[in-house]
C-alpha cells in the first residue's frame, strides 16, 4: 500500500466564543485538502452569554441567544461530548460522548478553549441552594423559577413563607451578576402588576458583594452610578459584605443580617475549567493555561489556547506581568489571531502576536436603563441601554440570530413582555406520573409541611398587601 498523506487533524476543545470563532475562520481559510477540523463540546451550540440576562428576563427567546454549531460550522466534524483529559505526550484527547461512550481522539493541532466555570467558596448550603448564571439552561430555569415564586406567593397567607418566596438573592457584583439582577428584578416587578395580592414593593431583591464597588469593568464612577440606579429600583445593595451560610435557604450575612429565600443566584466570579487539571499542559498559579503572545501554549508547539481558560500576556499594558481579562471582547479577537496563527503554523509562516486595547464595557440594567464606558467615554440611561443592544446585536454571530433577536425586541415593544412561568419544564413527568398511577414518594414524617388554611379568595385579596 502506498503511504497516502492524510490531512492534518485539528481538534477544537470547546465550541464557545473562542472555539466557534476559530473554527469559523479556519473553515473559511483552509483549503479542503489541507486539514480536517473536529469540534468537541457537550452542547450542540455556542452561547452568546452577554444576552443571557435578556433571555432570562423574557426580552429575547432563549433559543435565539445560542448558535447551532452544526449549522454554522458546515465544514467541520462535530462530537457532542465532554473532554475529560488531554494527553499531549500522546497527541490525544479523551471525551465522554453524549451516548455514554468514552473515546480517544488523536490530533496534530489542538485548540484548547473550554472556557471557565463559576468560582465557588466553601459556604455551607451553597452547593444545595445556589445556582450559577452562565448557561442558557440556567437562564431558562431562573425565568420560570422566579415567576413561579410569584405564583406560589400569591396562594399563601403564611407571611414567613410569602416573604421567603418573594425574596431573591444575587451574590457577586460583576457585569454578569448585575445584569442578571437588574433584568430579573425588572421582570419580576413588571409581572407583579398582574397579581391581585402582590405589590411591586413586596418583591425583594438583595445584592451581596464582597468588594466595596460593583462592575469593575465600567470603572469606579460608573460603578457608583450603577449602585444608585439599583437603589432607585429598590434593590438592596450590600457592599463589603459576605455570605456566611445559606443552609436550607436561610441566609446569614457577616454584617448580622439574616433572611430566608428560595432563590440564590451565585455570580461571584469565574475560574478556569477544572478539566484542565487532567492535562499535561503548563498552567499558572490560577489554573490558566500559560500562553505566548502568539496564543500558543508555552513550550508546546501545535497547541493553541485562548479565552477565559488562558493566561495570555496583555501587550497593551506597560506591566510585563499583565494578562488579558476573561471577557468576550478578548475571546473573539483572540480567536481571529489564533486561527491565523494555526494557518501560519501549517504553512510555515511567521505568527502574529495578540494585542488589543480593552475598549470598555456596556451593560443593561433592565428595560431602557444601562451603563457604558467605551474608550473612556461614559454613557448612562437610555443611551447606554441602546448602545448595549446595538453593540451586542451587531456582535451576535450570524444574520439569522441577529434578525430573530430584533424581531423578539420589536414583538416585546408592541405586544408587551411575556410573564408566564412554564414551571412544568422543571418537572415535565409530574402530570403523566399522576395519570399513569406512578406512586409519588411521600416526604418522610416530620418533613411534611403542616397544612395552611387559606381564606376564600375575596379575603385572600385583602389579606395580601395590595393597598389600592
Ligand atoms: C451572563 C454573562 C454576561 C456576560 N457579558 C459579557 C459582556 O457584556 N462583555 C464581555 O466582554 N464578556 C461578557 N461575558 C463573558 C464572556 O461571555 C466570556 O468571557 C466568553 O464567553 C469566554 O469565551 P470562551 O470561549 O473562553 O468560553 P465560553 O464562551 O464559555 O466557551 C466554552 C465552551 O466550552 C465548552 N466546554 C466546557 N467544558 C468542556 C469540556 N470539558 N469539553 C469540551 N467542551 C467544553 C462549553 O460548553 C462552551 O461551549 C459574560 C458572561 C456571562 C456569563
């Protein structure tokens, strides 16, 4: 048999910002006989995370904030699965596939882009009661959950239970936490007008942040402005405060406050994907893969890395130890340099160094409210909110998604927000179990709640806090 040269095998771990944009550029620029690209991700889509708060608040249909990988990466192979190990000495990644099998995939060139995960702390109760805000699943769950708390609160006269159901806690004041808080609070308060016994003021939103400022991404002045807007919206802002415990939803803060809640949204920062611990790639003290300015992994030719999981020198700063921050802004631009450098690597050409001056940030604080700092220019209110929408929709991958999102916004503008909870999504078999006679497991004795005797509806309305 004659030795037929095979194509170079390029494997991309993670189909998020870095993975999807890198693969997009490679499939466009590579000759067909030059390389095969395989993208491995547990999800069949890329998630446009900056739009998750709007998806949670119902301004955008959740399906429209994700980009189907198979549809946009037509010249790539796809493996739906989770990479669990990278053994560069063998040029091999191990993946747990969606069907449950484990497979090994060989490569000649590797792109490492599994992003980051929520950074947790050893707080009692956090693992049981907290939920992060990084995936479209979490955004959909939170929308249904928050609205279903209103539905539940409207049916009880037990004041402690009602307070618990209507209290919502967000821990962490970066843009992800603040946007999620502002959008969800806006939605819950808007929805409250349709409940005859829930007032806007009954819905309590609490922010806890360990530092003495929020949204470091937009600078101290705009951070203070954001705090003022949150206070205007009756959101309780606790700076320089930490959560001590949250067992069973009973939250105790280190300033002595305590309250009960059914909803704890944990957005206190991110850390590199822990999968990287199972690799033989060099990592820094924070667990990020160490990269050169060309986005190659240090001392590992043929392996490239970028995005939230990478430690990339920030050449725009004078400090030689500065690294680029984990943000979409860097991830998208790094993906372009990374793809071009893979082409240079394959074609034995010189590589480019990644350098980008951080342009600033835009954030939405609910409908018609926003804050932005772009190249030092500070914007606020409806102008910043409009900037947020136009900037992100222009950045949304594919025209298909852009058009759908603009339709979503236009529909909401003329037809109003949807305020219905599709709570059945969280327990879709419950009704069928009931009709099919599947025995539901009774709660153990002692954990069964005492029946609460609610008054008839007319009394219930006046028993609530509605005043007018
Ligand atoms: C709510 C929210 C709002 C944000 N808003 C902004 C903003 O306004 N501006 C901004 O600049 N940045 C924003 N960010 C940050 C930005 O989204 C991230 O910095 C960016 O997504 C990082 O890109 P990445 O490719 O490194 O990771 P990701 O985009 O997270 O992609 C990682 C991919 O890897 C996959 N993956 C995970 N584990 C594995 C595994 N074991 N094997 C294979 N695949 C795996 C994941 O499914 C995912 O598809 C926001 C983030 C959030 C959560």
